[in-house]
C-alpha cells in the first residue's frame, strides 16, 4: 500500500486545518455581496451598513492571518495568497470607512461633519473597538510581510488612511460631553482620542522616514506635513494648547527642511 510523502501529508493536513477558516471567509464575502446588492443609489443612507461591512472585512483578514499561521506551522512557509488577500481586505475595510466619514487628513471638521450625523447611533465604544481591531490586524499583516521589502513602504499609506478615518470617526460635537468623567462614553472616547493623536504623529514620522530613506519624493514629505498639521488641528480643537504649539514648531522646522531640499533639487537639475 502506497504511503504519502511528507509534502503530500502536510498539504492534506494544511487543507483540513484551513478549511473552516476558508469557509468562514466565503460566508463573509457572500454576506458582503448581499448587503451591497441591497443598497439602492437613491435609497436610505448606507453609512451604517458600510460601517458594519468594514468590521466584516476585518473578520476576513483575521481568518486569512490564521490560514497563514497554519501554513507556516504545517508547510513551513508563508501562504502568500492568504497574505495578499488579507492586505486587499484591509484596504476594503478602510475604503468602507472612507465612504462613511471621508478620508480627509487635514480638513476642517465642518467639511465632513454631516457624515457623522448618519452614524450618530453608533456609540463611541463600538467605533473604538472597530479601530482597535483594525490597528491590530494592520500590525499583524505588516509583521507577516516584514522580510518582504517590496511591501515595506506600502504599509505607510495603509496606516495613514487608517489614521485619517480614525480621526474622522470622532464626533467633535459630542466630544466635550463624552469626555466628561461622568459620561458612560468617557473611557472609549478618551482612548479613541489618544489613539488618533498617536497615529497622526506616527504616520507623519513614517512618511518623513519614507522620504529620507527611500523615495526622496516631495509628495511624501508633503504627506508627512499634512498628518502633522492634522495633529496640530486636533490639539487645538481639544484645547491642548501646549501640544499644539509644540507641533507648530515642528511644522516650521520641517517646512524649512522641505524648502531647502526643494531648492537643492532645483540646483542639481541645472
């Protein structure tokens, strides 16, 4: 009686162990299709459904991450297809949130305030939980790609878009009331605000790093300035005057650096 070699045995074991997660992913995308098919262009605002779909896409990412983990344990190699699909699903999740609250980085609250009205029924805790999960899976997928230089800098953009929607999910009209220690929304509101401030500063630094170490693209430097400016704007809106002044000084320094670099590049082209 013929016996399977190690590769064949491992492949079968891999297939058996990943089957439940593959089935869960299929169910998620079938559900997504049903929701999208139910959206009518002239019907009710789809914001609540798209917020829910953003969470479902993160559930898909979690399953892809497990599949990749099984592949490493059983096959001793990454599942590149699972990782690629995880990355695509992450983008879909962020795009759904951009559809809900826009992806504006440094814009007045009035530019997207009306978007928050469509999701006012979603409590601060649910918004924060979704963002915590998104941040976690982004880090897990980025870690899985850690030794692949091809994707290293693409996660800067992903993290930037995450930071933007995280900021735009804050209901600034209710922030003061929700930040009151007596409010039932106090803890998730404060945690959400801290997360956004941390993300904006981090992404600004990462775009600056990308500019210095990789692209030398003025566009990347301008993006870093945009996130830094958004952080200053948020500090001002939340009454953090000292922090806002610190960021202003940093912006002045970085703008001076950018102006010097642009001047240098022009001279080198002559």
